[in-house]
């Protein structure tokens, strides 16, 4: 598979800059989970601009997982094991070895995502994105940066807002997406972060990427970080998305940094999430 400017993301996840970054929380959105045909969800926290669209980056692995399990490309949390091959995206040492769905999600292995979407093919991939009503649904990719089939979600054409991320997860949890229950169950299994100190069992996915200028050029050195998912405690479920824009590359990749900040503020405290 062709190596495209995905190296732009490599710089974010592999290299650390000595400067101290300033973080701007673009949006924090936490909603009560709702079931099918329920009333509109209640916002528990809504701060910032939650309607601005950014590239989903690796949070799109949630959607790819649902597609892969529904289509039978993925079968269980540990199958299939796909081998690493020369030419795959390899800018993290952890990616230079075989991966299964659990390792794919844990290590955020880009080439595994690309193998799943390539097996889906352009038409079926687009059908899923349309049926999911996922953000702007633009899979064209960026000229000169490879096929949208394998790059659209990586600081490219596909974009989604925090509010749309939460709505997508609400539909998934409410079994309102056109995928099998098995696909949902397997996806839930590989997103599990376990129980946090505040008693919340968290499922979610990080994402790190670069925004673009109006002329399409990448804003090098100003990564954004996502953390999206849901959390459960004492019979209660909340769905969340946080998006953070950095002024400089942080010491920790922007996605995991965003995750850890949300954990500390809400899910590592017994009283962190408003009633």
C-alpha cells in the first residue's frame, strides 16, 4: 500500500517537542445515553463550539470496526490476525508486527484500518458512511495524498463535529445503525478502558490529527486531539466527546492527552459527572 503524507500524523504520535503547548478546549460534550425513539438526550456538559467539524482521525476506527465486523472481515476481538508487510504505514515500532482487532484499537494501528477499508471496497465503504450519516460523509480524500478509501479520515476530506460524534455513538448504543448486534458487541469489547477511579467503566477512542488552512495546507505543529466514547456507572450511561486544539506539539500526543484530561476531570472522580 502506498505511503502517503500519513507521515504528518507520524510526527504527532512519535515525536515529542520540548516546548510547552497551550491547549484550547474546542468542545466538551457529555450527554445522558438514550434508547431508540427516546426524547432528545439531556446535555450534562456542553462547553465550547461543539458544531465545528474536524477530521475524525483515529476516532473513525469505531466506525471502521462496525463496518468490518458487520461485513465479516473482522470476526472476533482476536480474529483475524493480519501480518505486517513492507510498505504498510510503519511510523510506530508497535505497528511493525501482526495485529488483531484488539491490538489494532489499543495501538491505533493505521495500516490495519486501511486493510479493512480496502477489503470493503469503495462502494461498500461509502454505503456504510452514508448509512451511518457520519459527519460530512466526504470520502474523496486529498489530491496527491492517496485514495480516500484508505486516507479520507486522516486529516483529509472526512470531517465530523463533536455533536455529530456523540449522536453517532448514541445511535450505535441504541442499536439504530444498520449493522448487526454482533458487530456492535465486538466493537464495544475492543474499546474497553476498564473501570476508572471514579467508578466509571469507560469505552472510547482517541484521535490525533492536524487541521488545514483555508488553502488546504496543513497547520504543522498545531495538532488537535479527540477522545470520544461512553461511560457507565450504577446503571447510568453517558456519552461524550472532547476535542482539544494545541498551539504547539505537546509532549504527549494530542489524542491521549485529551483522553487523560477528560479522565481526570470527569471519570476519575466520584462527583465528576453532573447529575
